[in-house]
């Protein structure tokens, strides 16, 4: 198995920026990312260079981080993921 190194340093920033761009929210006004997901675990999965991905709800949207470090934000989060009140 070939080892690949992925730069995870900007991953949190990429996630927050993607949500901010989609929603028009100020990134500095958003809840901390670590309130939605274990950031270290996401970085570990991304850094493992496998085909794994992580999906979680953040700021009312579904975020998918693939093993290659790409971040995808889709519509509204599923109600059970978003913790709808």
C-alpha cells in the first residue's frame, strides 16, 4: 500500500469557509467546528489516505470530507443529524 501525505493544516478553515460561502454567514460568528465534529478524528481519517469519508452536520448543512481532503457541503442537514429543536 502506497503512503500519501495530505496537508490537513487548512482543513478546518476549508470546512468553515465552505459553509460561510454557502450561507453568507460570518465565519467568526459561527459555532466552533469542534462543537459539531471531532476535528482530530477528521484529520486522522483524511491523513490516512484511504477511501474513507466523514459526514457530519454543521451550521444546518451536511458536510462530507473525503479521504483526499476535498470538502463538499450540501443543502440542509438531515433533521436527525442537525439536532432539530
